[in-house]
C-alpha cells in the first residue's frame, strides 16, 4: 500500500492507509470538523520507529508537506477528521459534556501487527467541545507528553504513543505567551469511561450498545462469544485497569488527573497532563498543582480506578440486563472484585521487583515492610529497587542501598527477611539479579530532568537535553555509560514540587 501510494501524483497525501470505523458510528458520537490551520508548522520530533510500525513513511512525515499534515493545515486523503463527544467526572464532580476540546481524530490505520490505531492531532484548534478553551496546546506540555508517554512504552506499560511534535509558529496565551505545539497522538482508541457516561446521561441505550459493541470488537474481540458480552466487558475493563494501575505504581507513576474522561476503556494510560514520577517514596505524593485535596495521590490511584469503574458499571446496567435489579447485582459483583484483583497484580509486580519469583503467602507483607521502611527513611523509589537488584542474596554489604535511607534501621530490620525469602525461592543469584534489573529501571523521567529539558527546548531552542533524555529513556533498564546524571534524584534546589496540566 505504502509503495503504491508513494508513487501517487498527489505527492504523498495519501500515504496514510486510513481505515476508519469510529466515523461510521452515528453522528451524535462526534462532530466532524477539520483542524484549524496554523501559521508555520515545523517538525520538532518524529518517532520514526512508531511511524514504521503504523505503516507510515518517515521521509514523508519529515517533508514540508508532512509538517503541513502534522500541523493540521492539510488533510491527508482518507482522513475523516472529527472531535469525539464524551462526558466525565472531574475531581468527582459530574460534567455532562466534555469532548475533544482541542483534538481532532484524523482517522484509524491498521498497524503492522494488525492492531487498529487512532491518529489524533492534539492542540489542533477549537471544537464545539472547547468550552472556554482556545483549542491549543503549549509546546512545553506537548513535549512532556511525548517524553513521558514514550518512556511508559519503553517500560512496557500500556499507553497512548507519541508520533510527532510540530511547533505551530503561533503563540498560545496562558499566564504568558508561549510557543504553540501540536502532538500527533496514537492510541488503540480514544474511547474513555466518559464516552459511555455521555450516552448513559442521555439515556441513549441504543448508542450505548453501539459503543459497547464497537469497544468489544476493537479491544476485546473474544467477548463476542461471551454469554453476556456487556458484563464480560465490564469485567475485562476492570481486569486491565487493575493491571495498569499496578504497573504505574511499580514505576512510581502518578497520573495526576484520573477523571473518568481520562480513563481509557482499552486499558491504556491516556491524557498525560500534570503526571509525574515520584522520587522519594511516599504514598501521599501529589505533584499536580490543581489536585489540592490529593484525590489522585500515588497511593489513592487504585481506589480511584475502582470508583471510575463503578461509574462505567452504572452506564452498562441497561445493557447487562433488562431487569435493573439483576443488572445491578451482576455489575456490583464484578466491581467488588476490583480491590482483590488490584492487590494480586500489585503483589505480583512488586514480588518480581524484589526477585521473589512466584508469589507466596507473606510476600505482600514483605513488600509492605519495605515500602514502610522507604517511607520512613525517605528513600528514593527507583534507586532503592535498582539497588536491591545489585545486592547479593548472601552478602551483608548493603551500603549502597542503606545509604538511600535517611534512617537505615528500618531497612536493616527488613533485609534479613528478604534474604530469607530469596533463599527459599532458591534462585541463582546472577539470574535473579538479571531478572530484577530487567524490571527495575535505572532511568525514569524524573521531574527535574523533564523540566530542565523542556525549558531548554522552549526557552532556548536547545533540543539537546530533550534528545539525551529521550535516548536514555528508550532503554530504561540498561545503565548507559556517560548518562549517570539521569539516574540521580534532584538536589534540594532542583526539586520540582508541582506540575501543571498547561491547558
Ligand atoms: P484534560 O483534563 O486535559 O484531559 O481536559 C479536560 C477537558 O478540557 C477535555 O474536554 C479537553 O478537551 C478540554 N481542554 C483542555 N484544554 C483545552 C484547551 N486548551 N482548549 C479547549 N479545550 C481544552
Ligand atoms: Mg482529558
């Protein structure tokens, strides 16, 4: 397809092998509209590997015409641009209409692995869902999403991806004038819990069924055969969320705005705003400048996911059973399984981080014991687990890890229990260390480094720190010579205490 298209006299505009399905849903699912053109789109970052995975030609995307497409000035052949409608609970408060206020879905392509992927421009201008917003994005937050979402992918955690960043040649006005940017975001879909809520609030059961069937076809095709596909869908979404939140927590990730409109039904991390990775371990950690009550703090994420899933359950009731009572009972039963499923996923991940192999009774307590010691000792989350990966099962030379604790007594008390458990697992030390190093990253997108890289790019047009950071984060489990500075937590004066969504 790409080959035939590259000979196309239109000069590459048909290079996107679009195959759209969301656009086939009824008109009340979206508003068709083109991106608003920008003055001077200029390509800043391109994810070539992802482009190839999508069957797109990196050379075209790098061309002047490619920048016109990525900036929304030129609509590629086969695109059916639309802004999706959705609703949502923001910080617990119901908002009946949100929707893509600054994004346009160009269309879908089926990638090299047969997976359907959305291609969306984020920051592409106002839509009927913009409310008071300008429909635009500042370059800083766009680069932030690129860096953090690609780091997530490198960790192997389900996420939307970032294909490209263009600058627009226009200013956006926040507290001050900032350069504008557009992110080309790739997702298995952009369907959210809030998409279901949009139709449920309108008592539009026909739309709910179409949406649920679309989601099943796209993300859970095995469920077509289920006795009750809709309760099975709820169950499957809950399962993916349990895994996702456990995965986030295993790398110290705090999403920051887990509103129901920011929760993907495919189980991907979506809508990177004031998200951040924790340095010092504390379950109450919050960075988002708008999360005053700490609703979306690190340790609250499983509880919030549970709450969001209950919102999804509520939407699915009319599909699950004609009898409201029966539907409610079935949905409640599924939702009630979430805490245990999350705990199981969390224990499995952290047991692996500790090199324990298969989970046994008592492992959850052992994990808890370490986390408590880290909290008390103000230990760096990432360095602690990576440090443990290097320790031997026998030795007592724990200096490098002990040194991460302000108060090492609690660590000293914990370490023998860990070693006893390792002995019980009976794994060879070298193999155990290698397995631990393969899941305990050396590098995470530390806030101070992300901020520094964004500042250099936005304020000084210096892309080098950004490219460096992006490079180390591409293989986060491998220590890279000469990049030691990216391992380090912030010095007190470097610490970033608040992150902003930049909307
Ligand atoms: P978020 O919390 O960033 O996911 O955004 C919540 C809602 O606000 C969504 O409906 C967004 O599309 C919308 N929104 C965010 N920023 C803007 C903006 N600059 N202009 C228009 N709408 C926006
Ligand atoms: Mg959002």
